[in-house]
């Protein structure tokens, strides 16, 4: 028993010693863990109390140094913390615990084993808390350190970018400040300044991208809860404001330059506003076509005020009874008003090349026309060293071209129209004009086909059409003229320049006004040392007309063209026209012709009429032309004004005892037309039932039968009959219209025949059947005179032939007057 008791005491002593040692170790470990927990908690609070990251480089660098010191302090404590945590791990390995924690009642003693388990559990909890705090603190330190590094990097980028952008903006602002005011710039340099401004804007693309980058960096810092310092925020805002102001300045400058270029540049029409005076104002329609506003009368019109005055002045020429001369003299006034009489063909060609006016059928707008006309008149002013009112000349010429080729004011015309209008009125030899115009429609081989020739003639006929004279030149249908020209090259699909020149030398009816214009121009400065047989003007200026039936009968152009006569002095044909001073050879030739004509009766000249032009149009032409319609029909207002013009002109002709329609047809031709009208009317009535029969036949032959070939023949015949019917209807319409004209003509003839002879003489004129002009020369190598014969027979008394001896005596007497003693001198009446 003693031995057992002693053994128990020894074991109890050992257990007590071990418990005391365990209690000391666990107590020390718990104290260390608690100390670590408190330190980590304090450091975490200290880290949380640190200020937010600053918004400038200096502040962030200072905060980074402080944080680095903080991290060094935390890092130095790391080995101790790791050792304590390792001791706790070792302790828990020696004294594991698995039983759940039990709450003990009061008064109950804790067993040693339970005490060990409670101590292990406490160490485990403290070790976990300390480990979590350590990991959290180190992670926060690293995150803050990285945040500072990123922030510092971005702030350095922002600082560098702001310095660079400030320099770039300062340089750009220097360029902006050096800009001249738009009002001080030359008009010709506007486009260069526009290009330079656009290039400057493109060069600032890098500045734009830099501003975007710096604003993106500031936005990223704001997202990461880093706000720029007050100084950096103000600097960035200042840069943004400067950039916005610079952008606005560039846009405003570009807008001003473009507006000025549009309003004042080469493509503008602003400089043309000075072509009119108060109360007129020049306005522009949406398609760039100009129109004119009279603020005093509160009216608008398409025609320039000066053009309106010109048209009113042209009405003075309506008393000229020969249409070609009437048209030519009107065009001469237009030519002078537009200053085109000073423009050479070579100058025109150069302008066309500069304006790249090459494709004849391509359309050009009003702005292109203005460009070409402006260059033309500027070149004229430079070459001729004369002062030209360029705005007025450009506006007037544009007005005339639009009236001729774009009367509906669509704002478009062909390049060929543009060339035709200017070439016809420029100062050049008529042969050179023919050659130039032919080249505009000829191919690479130098020839042209019917289609292109039709296009050329159609553009040409628009000029007399605008003056209301197109009827005398064959009308708007140029197909007969094309066929007439192609007769110069029978059987060929195209003609060459030589064929065209040969045809034009015959002065075809559709183009006769152009050579007459040149003769009118040449005759303006001509003086003839002769006295007018009617008005006694001496010397005769302009055209001189010499009778080849009577000796020493010279007539001035005013008396001849207006049909003026004096009492008892009737005009006898044939007549020779001169538009240059006569030579001794021409006087000899005229004397020989006069001598020959003296022995010819009036009936001879009636049976052998001569035309002064090449007729190309038949009244019964009914086939439609392939002529392109370059100009739309006239608007209603323009049509009414032209009708009024025609009515007034017809009234003037009636007052002069001249019939408007007798100029184109003789009584014999009228009878022919009436018989043709009755014949066609009978054919039309006979063919009226054919379409009904053929249509019924087609319905019955709709299904295939054994006689299919016969059906096709019937259908083909029906189509031919329809086409024939259409042609007949067209011709019928033409004849009906012409029949009305004939009836009106006959009524007027009756009225004229019923008037007393004295009244006819008192009016100072006689009816004439010459609607065509007296065709004159003027071609190179030909004499400057042409002959026309007498075609008037109605209303005149038959002259009695004189005795042959008396005629010879008169001839001998006139020889002395016609041929003076000195050669080369002019004859006097």
C-alpha cells in the first residue's frame, strides 16, 4: 500500500509539474498572439487613416515615401509574427482538440484535460485572428503601393502631355493670330486660304488626339478615386478652353472663307450684282439662274433691264422687209451690246480650252457659263487694253444665251450651244466660223454624220428663232437642211469639211442670216461716192444697191431694205448689192449687164427669177426631224409677249401695204397648195376606215391557223397603213394651218387691191414678194456684190419698150457718165 501510495504521489507530482509547464507555455503564447493582434489592428487603423492619394506628382511622391516607410515597419515585424504563428502551430500539433466546447456550470471544477483543451482552443482562435490580420494588412499595403505607382505614372503622363499641348496650342494660336481678316483678302486668293485653313485643321489632328488622351487619363484617375489637384484641374480646364476656342476660330474662319468664296469668288455671281442700278436688284434662283427685281414697280423678270431696252430698240428694225437682213441687223445690235464684236475666234478658242469646254453634247450649268464669260471678257480687256464693264457684259451675254438656249430657265445648256452662240457673234471671218463649227461636230476622221450635223444646225437655228424670225429660214425643222447638205456627197453616210463649206457657200436658207450678218458688219464703215436715187443721200453709207435695168440708179440701204420709193420712181430689178467701194472693173461689169438687160422685156425677168439663197425647205415637209430638243418650250408669259410682238409687226406691215404672208408664197403656189390640200383630204377620208378593218382582222386572226404567213402579211400591211395614216394626218394638219394663212392672205390682197393707187403711193412703199434677203457676196475670192432679179409682177403697169435707136442713144449718153476719163474714179449721178 505504501508503495502504491508513493507511486501515486509521484505521478501526481509529475502531472502537476506538467500542468504548470503547459499553463506557462500556453499563457506566454496567448500573450504573444494577443500582442500581435493588437499591433496589427493598430497598423490597419493607421493605414486606413492615411490621406487619399493626391492629385499632383509632388503629393503622390511624398505619400509614396511615407507609405514605403510604413511598409518597412510592417515588413520588419514580419519575422516575429511568423515565429509566433509557427509556435502556435507547434503547440496545436502537440495539444490537438476535437471535442466541442462545453459550457461549465458554476461550482464545477475543470479537469486538467479540459483545461488543456480550452487552452488549445484559445491559442487556435488567436492564431487565426493574427494570421488574417497579417494577410489583410500586407495585402492593403501592396494595393496602396501599386495604386500610388499607377497614379504617379498617370500624373506624370498628364503633366508631360499638358506641357506638350500647351506648346502646340501656343504655336497654333500664333498662326491663328497671324490670319488676315477675310475682308482684306484678294478674291483670287480665297481658294488658297481655304486650302491652307483645311490643311492647318488637319495638322491639328495630333493636338486633338492629345487632348482626348489627357482627358481620358483624368477620367481614369477620377474613377480610381484620385482627383486632380486644384492646380492641375485648372491647367487642364484652361487647355480645354483654349482648344475649344481654337477649334471655333478655325471653323469660323473656314466658314467665312467659304462664304466669301461662294459670294465673291470665281464661282460666285456676287460681282454681277453691280450690273444693275437702283431700283433694280439682281437675284438668283435656286438653280443659279439670275432674275431681276424692280423694287419701284414691284415686279420681277428674267431679262436684264438693259436687255429689255435692247429688245425694244430691235423693234425699230421690223420695217426691214427682207427677213435675212432684218435678222442680221438685229443680231448686229445684239453683237455690239454684248461687246462680242471685239472678241476674236482665237480668243474664244483659248477660253474654251481653259474652261475645258470640249464635249459638245455635255451640259453645263449657269456657274460654268459665268466662268467662261468672265474669262472671256477679262481676256478681252487684257488683249485690247480697253475698259470693259465685265459685270454688265457677262450678265447681258448670259441673259442672251439663256434666252436663246434655255428660255425655260432650267439652268442648263449644251457646250455646243454655248460655243454656237459666241462663235456666231464673234469677230472672225465667216469661213473660219464655218470651219470651227464643223470641227465641233466632226469625228476623229474629220467627217460628220447626219445626226451631228442636225445637232449643229439645230443649235444655229435657235438664234433667229429667239428673234422670232425662224419661219423665214425654214422653221425649227433642220432635217431638210441636213438632206440638202448631204447632197454634196451623194451616197455617203458622212460629209467632210469641204462638202460643208461648199454647201455653206451657197448660203442655204436656214443659215443665210450668218453671212448676211458679216456683210452688214462690213458695210457699216463703207462710203460710196454716189447719190441715192430716192432720198438723195450722198455719199451712200452702208449697202449700195445699183439697178442693172436702168443706168445711174443707186439706192441706199435704208430705202431699199424698207421698200421706200418716191412718186413716179419705181424700183426695177435686177439689183446689184455692194458693201465695199466699187472698182472700175465692177463698174464695167455692171454696165455690160445693164446694157444687156436694157434689151430684155419684163416678162423675161418674170420667167427667169433668181433667188439670193439656197432653198432647203418645202412647205409640204411632214417628216419629223431627229433634231434634239435642247431648249424647252417658252413659258406662257414669254409666248404672250412674242404674240404681241408679232401682232404689232403685222399691223405695221399692213400699214405699209405689205402682206405678211405674200413674202413666202406666190399666187400660183397658193393654188397648188389648195389642190394638194383637197387631194390629201380625199385620201384621208378614204383611209379613215382602214384602221377599223385591220383591227377587226387582227382580232379574228389571233389564233394560229394554216394560213400563218398570210396573217403576218396582213398584220404588216395594217401597220404600214397606220403609219401612212399618221403621215397623212400630219400633212393634213400642216395644210389646214397653211390654208388659214392663205385665206388671210387673200383677204388682205383684196383689201390692198381695192385701195386707190394714190393712197398706195402716199404710204411711201410698195408690196414686195421678197421674203428672202438680197443675197450678197463677201466670201473670200468673190466680188463684194450680188445680183437679184425682179420677181414683182402684180399691181405694176407694163412698161412700153422704147425704140432701138433711142435706146442706143441713151446708152451712148450714159457711157460718158459711167466711165470718166481717169481710170479708178467713181461715177456720179
